[in-house]
């Protein structure tokens, strides 16, 4: 079951997606602002899930943002 506390759906690079599924330019999300994974019942939510998405998506978002800046600076 996927859920979000902040309402933002992200792609594999942690970019926030618009209503049509396309990435919004220069907008990334992680942690409670981004979609996470839980089980279907209260026991399916583990307190570390929020920290996991914060750390993992935060790293992914940072790397993707840095790559976007590098690409922009080479044009």
C-alpha cells in the first residue's frame, strides 16, 4: 500500500510529478512529503519508514539535482 503524508508523488529520481505524471522542473521531495510504502493495517506501518524515505530519497534527490545543474551548466 502506498501512502503519503504530504501528498506528493515522485519518480525514481525523487522529482515531484504533476497530474499527468510528468516531472515538475526543479522540484524534488523526500521523507513525509513524498509517497512511502506501508502495509495494509496499522501493524504494517513501521516508525522507520519515514526515516527511510527521508534518507534514501534525500540522497537520490540531491544526486539528481546536482546532475541537472551539471547538465544546465554544459549547455
